[in-house]
């Protein structure tokens, strides 16, 4: 039996990673593999630049989709992949070495996993994590300050010029192609329980 591949998308800071981290706690390491699009950005010097010279990490052209697709397929086919964590050039972050091992369930997460056709074609189940704009913005300010070293002014500029237009063009139009939309304005407990039960039945019949 091959791997069951689940794609998870939603707007930036909607809570995709938080949802998946909680989901993975329910399974053993050999039962589930988590591959995030966030580790497949091109090097910083290759990132697209806007009219003010800011790197735009919220463009489809910022992602090495060829490698992303190839690695998902390779893990699905039984191979172990080793890559370096992407740290967005944050000087305070020391990149870890990540290993993606074959497993019955593969979780593929990222803002473009429904948009990019070759990624979308690999998915057996599509989950869309949804949240209101003001909640996503608040989460983004906290995350980008702590994880990427951006100040609030930078975050607000990027949200207005990069994040929001990307959501409108590349993410929201694919919302209704999802098999399950998970609201995450306050919590996602019920949806998480549903997905857990479904996956348990898939691999532990």
C-alpha cells in the first residue's frame, strides 16, 4: 500500500503548521512524514524583489517547486530525503538538518500546494485552514518578529504588498477545491478530531 498524501494550505499565519503539529502528536514517527513548502525557497539572493527592493517570499516564483515535487515523490516511493532547514537569512537561527522518511501518511503543507498543479496532483486529501484577516495579521506580526527578525513596520509592509495580494490571487481561489475547510479563528479541535479519526482508520483498520 502506498503513502496517503495530504495537502494542507491556507493563508499565511492561518495556523497550518500548528494544526499539523497537533495532528502529528497522535501518530508514531514511522507512521507520518511532514514536508513543508517553507524549506523549499530558493536562496535569498534569488528571491523576487518588489519596487522598493524588498524580497518577496510570498510569490510562487520564490519556491523551488521542481525539488519540492521531486522530494515528495521520492519519499512516497520509499526513499529518505535529507535537506537543510530554511531560515530566511535570520542571523539568530541555526539551520537544522531535516530528514523526511517514508511513512504511510505524508503531510504536505504550504501556501501554494493547491495552486501548483504538479503538487496538487499528488494529493489524496486536501485540507484548507481558514482564519479571519485580522487574526492572521496578528499571528504574522508575532511570528515574523520572533522567527525571522522582522520589525513591525516590515511585517505590515509585506502583509499589504505581498501576503494579502498573494492570498487573493493564489490561495483563496482554491479554497473550495478542498475536501475539508478547517476554521481556525479560535481553535480547530473538532476538525482535528475528525482528521485524526479518518487517518487512524486509514492506517490502523
